[in-house]
C-alpha cells in the first residue's frame, strides 16, 4: 500500500495476526512440560525499534487496547515521514499523516485485532539470549519467532519470516492512550479514500503491489488455505 506513491508498512500486529490465522490450518502443539507464553495484557503501550525487509529503520509507538477494539501504531521512519496506522476491530484501518499534505488511505480487512492469546500452540524452541536477555523462544507456523524474557515474561524481540525484526524497547502494561487521540482526521472520510480489499488472492498475485500490501493480503489468504 502507498500514500502518494510511497510504500507504507502494515503494522507488526497485522503480521502477527497472519501467524495467528494460520493456526486454523496448521496445528502445532508444544511438548508437555514446555513453558507457556504469557498472554498479552489486554491494554499496553510499547515502543518498538524496527528494521524492515529493505533495511529501513523505524520507531513504532504501539498502543494496544483490546477491550475497546482498537490498536494504534505511530510510525516514525528514519529521517522521513511519520505515519499513523489506526486499526479497529470492525476490520477497518486508517493510514494517514498529520502534516500539510493531509494524506490518508482506508483499508478493510476480513480479520480484526490480534487476540491476547495469539501465541498459544506455538512451537517452543528452547532458551536463547537476545539483546542481553535470556529468553524463551516460540515459533508460529514458520512465520514469526517470538522471544520472551524468562524472568519478567515481557516480549523482547520478534523476527518475521520476511526478514523484518522488532526490538521491544519499552512495555508498559495497563497504559491507555486518551480517547481523543483515536479519532482519524476528517479528510480520511472522503469517499475517494475508501479502498476495499475484496480479493486477497488477486493482491498476492499482483507483481506491482507494494510489499506492505502484499503482507496484508497474505494475512487474508491464510484464512482461505
């Protein structure tokens, strides 16, 4: 997906949701006695340091608010644009800027928010050190490798099969963004901004689609496998 011809990145939670969706097709059971990953708190704030598949660096300000059916990613690209990625459990996502250009795209997906227990049935891989922390590691359907601190049970690091990686810099349980900040700007509601994804398969087979939209389409196609 792009705003003014530039590719934008589907949020890390959409990539995680793709892995969660695949579990309906593939059953991966952990061995008896293996550690169980901690469910995500229903509300938290986290700052992520991201390196995407092209080596571009991003700081992602993530607000997860499952009880209210919403998730917000504020994405600062290195020496570049700040993108606001607002996701709702009614399957609607707004991608916009708050600069003078007033750019906005509206996307509709056949899946909602990532559930707190999305990592259940992940394959336990043992303990490894990552970013200086001893972590329990799980893999989900060859899509994501999830590192959780052995002591605090907080997430430390995510690695996606695409090559995208995320370092978890902060993780504040129970912190909630104030309601006025969840309102997309009025220019997002123009008819021209609406873009419905009706056929995920057609997006996956489109050679001209950006990698970000391809990942979003792959998430939807996983439900059809």
